[in-house]
């Protein structure tokens, strides 16, 4: 999208999956205006960071967040995604933390990027994300948003304890985090796209990633 001279190379009627940030807003709008949409289908990869965790809430565990929750329209990324969704019928996937081969949460623990805390983390395996992109193109409703998470949020306390018990991965020193995080609901995704997850169990997926790495 950063090179307007390439926009006309997009085949007429081709479905699109936009992995880049839809910013700045004006450029995203200009890009979408050049497309023949609708009926072209457009899927935009957003982020669950569009939902701001309530700063004053003392509720714990934090409440489940679905697509009806408020989003932060002061963020340029969210502005761009919402413009494409409301004005051009794009399907926005609000994606949780992506993991998979080469993007291993156990490495995040080893490197001290995360450590034990009560904060909830929401994840999605890259293979599920790829399949969900195609499911959204095939079955998603234009102008809708879908949360993309495996629906099994974990606290970093739990993940770090399991990492130590199952793989001997000890947590390095990390900055203490007192925030509660979020719990992302994927009910709409499962209902409207009828998607069945390949990697719904984080620890089974991590076992596979670790075993594949050790054998390579």
C-alpha cells in the first residue's frame, strides 16, 4: 500500500488479504477507492490491541471481550481498519498474539521478554490464522469484525509454571507486570465461520514446536 504505483497491478475482482497496517488513514482510503469493492472481498488483519483494557477495573479475572466491546479510535491503525470496514465492506480480523514455528512463546520466556504474572495472554497458532483468513474470505460477512484467538486465554503465571514443569524452561528476570490483561472471546468466529481449531491446546502445540526444533 505504500507504493500507489503498484495498486493497478491487482487483478480485477481478486480477493485480498491485507497484512499491512491500514495507515495513514488517507492512503488507506485512496487504496480502497481504486478497488472494485464490493463485490470484491477484502480481509484486513487487525489486532486485539484495538480493545483497550479497562484501566480502572478491579474485576479479576477480567471480563470476556467480544466484538461489541469499545475500540480505541484514537489509534491510527484502528482508524484505518474501521474506515475499510465501514466504508468499503472489509472484513476485519482482530488477531491475538501469533505463535508457531520460529515464533515460540517458550523462547519469549527464555529471553526474559515475559515472565510470571497474573496477566492474561491470548494466542493464535499461525496455521489456524492462515486457515481463518480463507474462512473469512469464503464465509465472512462484509463489514463485520471477528476476534481471532484460540479462545483459551492463559496467565503468564500458568504458562511459565508449565514451561518449567514440561520443558525445563526457567523464566529469566522480567519486569513485573501487575496488569490483568484481556480475555478475548472467539464465539462469533466459531459460530459464523464454523471454524474448528487445529491448535486449540497451547501446550500440545508447544510440545510439537519444541520436538520439531530438537530434531532438526
